[in-house]
C-alpha cells in the first residue's frame, strides 16, 4: 500500500528517486543505475515482519549470453528465463541445469492485436481469416518448446472465469482463404505488423512465423520494427494495425482481462484494438457490478464468445510456464502466478556455506 499523497507529489520521480519512492513493503529502495542495476535493502521494521534476506541486488543484463555466464560464474542466485530467448533452450535442456530449474504457471495470455478501425481489418471476415490461418500450437512448440497451453479466448488457464469448453479456434487455411475471397480480397492484401525494438529476438521470430503463415492465404505481411517511444505513442493513439503482446494478471478476476481491452473506448483505442461494438463494451462495464457470482461469470463467458469467437477482435495465442534457474543454497523461492515482476523475495534467503 502506498502513501497516495506522497506518491502523487513525487510525480515522475516516483520509482526513480529513492527519497521520493514511498511504500510499506519488505524492502527499501536505495539506488537505481538506469539500465544496469537496482539496489534494495531489507525493511527490518516492515509491518509484516523483516524479510529473510538483507536485501536485493537486481542486475539488468541485456545480453542473453551474459545472463547465462553470470549464473555459471556464481554472480547470480536467481535467473529469470522469461526474456533470455534462444539461451533459454540451452539452459532448460542442459543436463547441468536440471537440478536448478523451478517453474510455475503464469496466469497470462499472449495475443495478436488486430485494429478494427483500419481497412481491411474493419471486416470481421478478414479478422477471422487471420485468426484461423495461424497454427498456434506450432508457434508454441517452435518458439517455447511447447511449454504452455494454447488459448481460445480472453481468459487464460488459471484465471477465475476460464472456460474449458470454449470452442477451439481451428487452423484452417482453406476456410481462411475462402473468407478473404468472400470479403473481396481474393488476391490478398498488404499488412504491416509492428514490433517494439525493445522486444527480444523471440518476439520478432513469432511475428515472422505469423507473417509466413498468413502468406499462405495471400496476406503480404511485413514486420516493421519501431523504437519504443514511437511504438507506444502509435499504440496509444490507435494507429498500429497489428502487433503482439502479453497480458499477465494483476489480480485473479476476469475483469482484469476483459475490461482492460474491451471495457471502454479509451482502453480499446489505447491498445490499438479499436473495437467498434459499443453495446458489447457497455455490457463489459455492467458486468463489473453484477453481485451474483454465477450470473457474473455467465455474462463474462457470453462476452468472451462474442468478442473473440464471433467478432475475432483479437487472436489469442497461448499462456506459458514461467521458468527460473535458482542456484544451490537459495531457500524460500516461489514462482509468482501473476504479473511480470511480482516475485515475492521477502521469504528468500541464501545459504553460502
């Protein structure tokens, strides 16, 4: 819980200046070297008790090989494999690392956003064609060694409201081509897929594979790399035609997923989805106020089918396992089910003996 007034007063200095980052957690923010390192020390007077360790030294290593070498050289106690791309396969399958692997399911979903305000993506038949022409299981196997589960809606495995009986989105290039022809695009069309330059190699590989699969139905897709600032500015303004991203739960409730993307004009345009069905978005808002749990989930299930299965408003890809390599002597480490940096280190300690 943060001191709201102090946080507001800190403005852009919150999270950057140690003196103006106010909180009540188990660690105290001491120093941040942008792009290099962050130092936190134990808050021994924390309301929930002192943490088990003296503090955290979070190293920011951009290079995949450097991350692996740091672990091998004993410079890292915990290595998050989320963004080490190709090095992850070496670490996951190398015999010497097997005793140190720890993993858990993350409640989150990777997806491809389609901008419904940009022709020809404003035609549901075109969006559906793009949706059913991807072999999502092959993508998961090729890029992540099958470590995850293909998803068919908005709500991923592990989330309250997950629908196990949601119809599977098939891979059917022939039907996709027929839909394009029906929509007037027998000869296909050009599509620009945007990728943030700060994303790793694996995101580029994912989009290149998608472009290849779409090419089989005549869609001439080109992956264009944008610098972070331009990518975010264009996304917020609703100008990106197509891109990929992942959303991980902040809290375990379907509202955290469906409202974030489809609950308001501001939300959907701000993520360059630009969903057009105002009535459905209003229903997403109303669902937040339904008090009966069964009725609320039933409403969310209907909305999920409408948005994804009927309107093809986005392409769900998969949820994935979250892997770490944890050095010998580390105790109390658990993989968080939510967020990106939600790992709780308060109970983690390191025995150097």
